[in-house]
C-alpha cells in the first residue's frame, strides 16, 4: 500500500469544518499532527499479519457479564423532567 501524504493544517481545518467542527486557527497544526500520528500507527497495525493468531478466549469466571444483563442495576431517569418540545 503506498504511503499517503501527510495531512496539512489547512486540510485538517477543512475536514473538521466539513463535519461541523470549526477549529480555532491556533489548533490546526496540532490537529494535523495528531491525525498524522494516528494514521501512522494505524498503517503499522494494518501491516501486521494475524492470520495464524487465534483470539484469546475469556476463562468462564472472567467473561464479562457472564449470566447477567450488563446494565440491569441502572435505574430509569425518573427524577429528570420529561422532554418538552419547543413550540
């Protein structure tokens, strides 16, 4: 897979704006650097070959949520005021 060009600060601002996130001018460079770093890490991970590596199963006693609902203890939001539509 060919290496992609690095994202420039103006491009980072452009793509953020397309998603509705308006970045202050002083954040463009930091956002571009962070995006480029994430891209480089993901590129390395994509090159790893896990074809012969089976997933590690959880031991039965450590399996998350074994035999129970994950959010059974939570209570509904009865204390909150019900939503009212704007008129």
